[in-house]
């Protein structure tokens, strides 16, 4: 069993995205600042909590539906490619882009590995 394919890793990432969905929904100050900094229009922002909640559900499905969990990590890879691209587009500081880069690497590796078969 590997860390990348472990159901515990998927569960932890699902929990993170569930909390992040709430934070994006109420637009806590740090989330609002990042979205402002990268120039996300106000009318697009309501999509983020839905996407993050869907990601949490997809990741949490790993034990019953490993294919869905792998599809979710693939879609998160695309999401974080776009996030990193948004930071690059506005010439954001590396330190501000780092979380998106780390998540991109993590979910891309998880997609390549796939969930462990139980």
C-alpha cells in the first residue's frame, strides 16, 4: 500500500476540500484575497464551493467507487493547472502560488498511481 493510493490520503484530501468548499462559500478573507489577486470575476465565484464539494464527495467515494475517485483526482489536476496558470498570468509571488503547485503535484501523482485496490 502506498501513501498516494491510500484511502486515508483520499479521506484527508476529501476533508480538506469539504472545509475549503465552506470557506469558498462564505468567502473568508484569505480566500477572497486570493480570488481578488488572481482576478476571478465575482459572477464566477459561486461555482467554487460547488466544485470543491463535488471533489470532496468524489474523493470520499474511494472505497466504493475507486474509478470515480481517480476521475476526481484527474479533474482536480486540471483545476490546479488552471489555478497555477491564473497565478502565473497575474505574475503572483511564488509563495502565493505554492499551495496550488503543491496540490497540482499531489493530485497528478495520485491520478497516475490510482487508488489502492482493497
